[in-house]
């Protein structure tokens, strides 16, 4: 085990004066004017395990070394004199990050932006006020909350914990798989709203993903929000955990009451940081009922201020947003250029794999952003979620490849997402500017089915032998949309 770094190792050139003068590392101040080079990109991510092809950016993101250095600066600044940091630095620094986020998502006012740990926390904030409305009698038992069948598992659990227990009726929008068009999604969504309004009920909240996790699909949130307004839905919450860094976000154009996205997945922030955008009270009266689920001294001062202090903890991941924006602006085209190149690369590699394996993509390219689903060959004989997890573990342990494997039986009619006998899709992203590295990763993944069968003799034996093999415990992470 490597020795822990010395304190000065976290500062550029070991310059402890940066802490004494309370300024972040100076080298980041000039980042926007210096285009990043391939050598620098490699250096920024050199701390990643070189033995692992991690085709799974969507779960935990990829924080560059220079941003980790800025985070370390704030951590040391806090530890040097916690009281001074709390009274003089924390709130102004968080306000600065909120201001950058406001501009990034085209919000009207910085007071609409709260920074929280992750999108799951944001969901708890929104769902908590829905639960209170049921308990206080403002909503009637049986009033509905509508969510997509593709919703993230933790958000589904949160809806169960907050809404169902409070007396709400939960309706899942049963989306087809594979998805072929926005029209399919819109049709199913309208049907679910109709069910929610049956027998005189009200639909109190619609929870809509912007980019679903597993399977990975770009959802037409603007159109669905407009439909909610037409149908009298009280509130719309967009869970956009994967949006920032993946797609352009304009919260005014989307028009939802609440919008959240993680900053550590596709925007290079360290884990974990996210924002929750809430429309101002004059257009969203319920926003005044929003409170952080961890109650501390700032309770009652508005969600944005409540979220700046929820007790003693490490806030450094929330403070690096300005430096992250400077970092992404070093790439050609900034964040827009990164998104475009990611999408083009992932579609190219997805098509290459689908053609090689004689399978299909899980969605049309225009419904994929930096993540895409590719059907695995039916010769692997994966027939359950358990088999999919066995294969994922096998790829990690035997080949050094980390990629989520999603299983679902395809619909009966039409073209599926694997060959004539298959029904498993793996979804994987190819990340940012490291095109040469990504090509090698895709080539490595391309060869895996044949190599996996070669090891075990036959594909049937592969699943059988994997089931018998003793392995360390592996924790499933469905948030991965990777």
C-alpha cells in the first residue's frame, strides 16, 4: 500500500504560501487562455488505474488532477483555521459556485440554485415537501405521483419512502425497450397522466428523467413538461443526474419547477456535488416549502442557504466549480465541444461494436449522448440480471474492463437490441478528449466475447462456471449509466 501523500504534495510545487494567503492555486487562473495538450490530458488523469479500462464514467465521473489540487487547497484552508474558514470563506465561496451554475444552466436568479451532495439528495428535498402535503391534508389520499419506469433505482425508493407511505398513489410510465422515438415516450406518458387523473384524482408531481441511467435514453423533457402543464399536473421535477456535461441545459426553456444534475459525473467535479434549481416562489409557490432533509442552524433561511451549512463536513467539492469551468474551457469549443466529441465518438464506437457482434444499438444515435447501449451476442447466453452481474464481475476480474451490463427481455415485435436470440445490452460511454485511449478501450471491449468463450470452452459453460466460482462481493451500482 502506497504511503499517504505529505501535506505539501497537495499544493502546486509544495507552496504552502497559497494557504497562508487564502488564494487557490495560481496556475488555474490562466487556464482559459492556454489550450490543453494531449500530454496534459494524460497527466490530468494519470491517477486512474492504468490496468483498468473503465468504460463507466457515468457512475462516479473522472476528476482531473488539477481540480483535485484545488479541492485539496480548500480542505487544507479549512483545517488550518476552521473558524476563520467558516465565518469568512465558506458562504462566499459557495455563492460563487452557485453563480457559475446559474449562468451554466440559464437560470433567472442565483437564489434559485442550491448546491447539494447529489441528485438523490435533491430528489429527497422535492419528495419531502410532497409527503408533507399529504400528511397536512393539502393533498388527498390517492392523489398521484407519476415517474418513468426507467427512473433511477434510488429515486424510486425515495418515492416509495416519501410518497407511498404518506398515502400517495405512484404510477410508473411503462416505456418500451428498446425505445425508437420520442413519440413512443410521449404516448406512454400521456397514458400514465390519464391514469393518474382517473376517478377524480390529481397528479401532484411528475418525476421525469432527462437522461435515464440503465437503460440510457435521452428523454424529451421540454415536451413532457409542456404536457404536464396542459394536463394540470401540480409540479414537475426533472432528475437530470447525467445532464450537465452531457447535453445543453436551459432551465428556463425546459420550464420545470425543479431540476437537478450532478456535477461530478460529466463536469469533472470531485465527488460529490450537485445542484437543485427551483423556480422562484412567484411562479412556484411550493418552493418556499423546500427544506434540506438535514436540519441545522440555517433552517428557515431558504433552501439555498440551508444547504450551505448542514453541519461539520467537507464542503470542498462544492467550492471548485469556478476552477472546473476554467478547466473545461481549455478544451476546443469548451463544454460544448467536449459534448459533441463525446457523442460522435460513442456513436462511432457503438456502431463498430454492434456491427462486429451482429447486434443493434439500444436507441437511435440521436437519443444517446455520451452513453450508448449495444446488444451483447446471444452466444453469451445471458438470461437474467444475475447472469449480467456475473459477466460484469468476470470482465472486471479477468479482463480489467469495468462496464455496466443491463438485462431486459426485448419486446416481441420488431428489431431488438441484440441478435435473434439475445436480449442483453451493455451501455457504455466513451469520454472526453482522450480519443486515442478510447479507441484502445473500444478495441479491448470488442474482443471480449470471443475471449470469454475461449476461456470457458462454450458460452453456456461460461455462465455455469461463473456461478460456481468463489468471488469477492460486488456491489451493483445501477446509477451507472455508463
